[in-house]
C-alpha cells in the first residue's frame, strides 16, 4: 500500500503527547504526577493557612505560591508550546512524505531523502485514534496520520504492525 501524507502541527503535538503519556516508563510518568500533586497541595496549604489563622501575610506566602505556579507551568504548559515552536521552525516536518508499506518494511520518500526501512529497524509502536507512531529508538520516531490511509488501510497497517513490531 502507498500512503502520501504530511504531518500537521496537531499530528506532531499529538505524537509528543502520546510519547509522553505512553512512551515513557511508568516510574517517570508517575513521578511527574506525584510531584505535581504535591505542588498543588503545597500551593493550597500555603494559600489557606493565612486565611484560617486570620493573619493574612501575603509576603510570606507569595514566594511558595510563585514557585508552585512556575513549576506547574514548566511541567504541563511549556512542553506543548515548545513542541509547537519546534514544528514551526523545522520545515522538514511539514514536507510531503510518501510511504510504501509492504511485508518487508516501509520505503519513505521525501523531497530530501529516500529511505528503505525494514521492520527490524522499528523497536516499537504506539497508536491513537488519529496517528501511528513508529519508534526507531526511544527518541527517533516516524508519525503516520491515519487520515491519509484509504478505507480499510489503517486496519491493515495496524495488523501488519502487530505482526512485525512490538507494541510497548
């Protein structure tokens, strides 16, 4: 099957989100959530204690509150902004790609490259309702948006991935 596609900003961001949500080890995902939860508790307790004690001292609570807000922004908002900027700056992400998918692998062709990849090159894959993400390593991935597949081809590709590549 032959698939001609280009990756949109939304596809790129969704691939990054999928990687962060499913591609990282469980302990790394858990640490982010646990530390964020702890920071929210600190934020709430620092904001509530002066009110409960009826001694509002904004000066003493401002620094911890600012630190909590900066941390939460850095962990949850900044990466998404960074992904969008990365996509916008690198025009290679936006080129049209032709992927010829066969039992042997995928032949990727872009205006700047021509690469034949055997299935053995891919160490794993992830899938969402809109994209496939094929990993060549933990940090190198190919994104294939499902909307560019013909009727039934996304299901056929999924079955091929199940046979040829590990899903982790």
